C-alpha cells in the first residue's frame, strides 16, 4: 500500500489464492483461511476476514516487522477503503497530509500544484494522501488485526501445500528457538513443522511468493534497466509548515532554502530527475534516477 503500490501497498499485487472451489463440508467451513505474508496486503486481507468473523491465521517468514520506510504514502481511496479497520484519525496522527506537488528546474520552483483545494471546499473528509513510511502503515494494520483478536505468527514459512475441492493442506515450518540449538557449534536444531488444514490459502508474500511458486504460476514482466538511488535522510533545518498561499515560494531556490512538510518536490539535476519528499518532521525520502545501467 504506495506506501507505493498503493499504500503503502494495499493496492499491491496479491500473488495467488489457492483453493479449487468454495468449501463444501462443515469441517472445511470451520477451517481457517491462511494468509502468507504480513505486508500491507496480507495484513489488510487478514483484518477484513477477522472483521467479518472468518477464522484466519497470518504467517510471515520474518522474525520481526521491517523497520524500513519502503513505500511512503497512503492515498485517499485507500484510507476510505480501510476506514472500517483503521479510522482516518489514525492515519492523520501517524503521518503528514500531502498538500502540494512542486516542480523545479535545478532547484528553482517553477510550478506548484495544490492538492488540498477540494478539501477546503468540503468535497472530501480525507486529505488527498498522507505521507508516512510503510513500516508505520504496517503497524496501523497490525493494530487493527490485533483489535480483532488475531496476531501475526512470525518466523513461520510455508513449506508446501496441496489444494483439493474442500480446501488446502499446508505444511508450515517454524525455526527452532535459539536456546534449543545444540552446544559446541554443531548443526542447528531442526525446524518445527505443523500441518494445517485451511479453507483458503492467500498468497501475499511478494515477488518471490512461495504460494505462486507452489502453484507453478510465472511472474511475467520486463526488466527496467535503470539505476535508482533511494535514501531516507535526516535534514537540518527540519522541514517547516507549508504556507497557505497556493503560489507561495515560486521562483525561489526552494530545495536549498528550506522544505515544506506536506509537499512533494520534483527537480531536474545534472545527474537526472530528483524527487524529495519530507516524510516526517525530521526526515526526507530522496530518490534519484541515475540513468540506464551499463
């Protein structure tokens, strides 16, 4: 969900869903849905299922949530769609509303598109978007999931699965705790295995999806042979509040004289196109198009 595919990924690609037909037996109907992957898509899917009272489990191979920002925005349509799970006030408290996009040439501000005009007219209750890192988006969705009685099971991977007309048989593997490792540096303890009968299997585990691989589905596409440099950097002085006037600041060397919270900046440079986005009161996302890869 652009936190970016949107939101920080909620409109990101769900890799696969395995089950031949809707469950036909009472036993199958009581089996949980198993969600593989605790990124924005998997968390949202699990939270919606829990919201409607559907038994659900969600697993992720990582031992802890990623601390990295990755996608950096959640857009209005995503916030509206997720409102029953995450109240809009939580997005506003966690991030900064996006109010304008400023286009620059070598740092000189040339044009600024104000995105908050519709809000000022009262057409929308939500801002056009909220700037925040994907880690924060995942934290908000994890809270929504926990409020519905479901915890992410971490350090668990899907080893294999087989679907039939009533559901999916899944083999899960959980790494043995570190304190169970044999002494003396010998081979690590064997992973703990669990067999799970699921009514459905949802693959939200990314480009290297174990679900897609198990289904034999390809991940077609083309390689974009360009180099992009990405960093989250602390800035001094920190970004300040944006002025109320839509055209304020045009013509000044905006990227050198100070950044405004809630603004997204695009500028040409001698090296390529540069994007700068203040994603918090102290940090900015910087993306540089470094050109074609040799």
